[in-house]
C-alpha cells in the first residue's frame, strides 16, 4: 500500500444544506443539513481512505476556537489529522443543494483574520511534513494559502517533500505555484483551465488546440506531469510533453458537485502511485469525481 500525506492550509467546516427547491430573494427553508471536516486536501484524503483504508493522513492548521469540532467530524470519517493550533476559528463554508434543479451553490467564506504571529506554527507544520515524509510515498498540497502564512510557505512545504525524494502533487496555482517552481518541480501539477492560463501567462479562454499545445509546452519545459481539469469538458494532461485526454463521466442524477476536483486529484494520485499509466490515472480520477457528484458529502466516493 502506498502512503500519502497531505497538507491543508485552508481547513474548513463545511455545512451542506439541502432544499427541496431554492429560490433566490425568497425565504427558503431547508430539509436538513450536514457538517463535514473539509478543505481541498482534507476532501482528497477522505476519498483516498475510502479507496484504501489507512493510506492517507493530513496535516491541518486549525483555529483553536472550533478545532475540537473539526477533529470530531474528521474522526467520524476515520481520518488521521495532525493538527496545529492557531489563534481564532477554523473557517466555515456553506453548500446549498437544490434537489429539484440538481444544482450546487457553494458559499466560500473569507479566511478569519489572524493578527498573531504564527511563525512557530509554520515551523511546526514544516516539521510535521518532514516527519511524515519519512514514511510516506507522496505529498499532496492542495488549496489556497491564507495570508497569515509566509508567501513562500507553499514552496517550502513542497520542497520538503521533494528533498525526501517523494512524489509531490501540487493542487494550487498562481504566484504560490510559480514560487514553488523556483525551488522544486512537483511531479504532478493539477490545475483547472482558468488557473493554468492565469499562472503561465496565457489568455483565457484558449481554443482546444491552443490549450493542448500550451499544456504540452509547459509540461515539456518543466519535465513534469500537468493535469488540467475543464469542468464538463474532457480533462487534458501532458507528461513531459506527451498529450493525453479523458472525457468526463456523465451523471444521471447530480447531488453535490463540491469537491469533485479534490476527488479527481485523489483518484489520479492513487492510481498513479499504484503503478498505473497516465491513461489509467485519468480514468480513476474521472471515476472518483463522478462518484463524488452523486453523494452529499464533499469529497467521497461511497456513502
């Protein structure tokens, strides 16, 4: 069994609220809601552990005010969380599900403002990452970097994995990814189409042919794997300049599309570590994203 350690800098308490119908600018009364430990890397780790129990753990900074609630929800899902406490509260986000229209509306709340010095916690996260890399085969860093952390923090986390000779998967974009590329090259860069263009300086949107050429160009230049998800359109990927494409799976009844990208990342990384080809990794990622869309829980492939 391959072992994966993930780092989630934007831990989230996700409230998923179900409505029979949801009408903007009206009073809407929900049927029920659920709470889940969430955040991009947490969602991926939940999927990974559903694919193979015990194969993944996650390092999370958690706001002291509600950390215990987050950890209780994570424990309910059997997740191993290495938590680092910071002042304030872990953020909360909301997902609104319209059962009739089969639509998902996600409300992402800005990060809580933390004015305290968190340099000690940053050092603790790096130390935990270093320790986990001693027994893990891969590092997944997914999600945005809240402003409380140093600008080069994502780069330093990825370099920790690279320095151990482990496969690093980067599921973030923009300046954080560019800073990372200055110190190490992740073995897998997973990014959506708009993020890819924004990071590497292409206009958005590109034609399909232009995007294919751009993905191959950057993959060849960086000598790495780049995976570009495109919503309901086929996923593009390139491995050191060799192009691949995989269609998305059409879902008869969509329940919740939140964390489909995180589920894709989990499936792709799991299959790739198992020795699968890029084609098989794309198929596994696509399968995980589709199963997630059929379930309420953000980041899940089985109920």
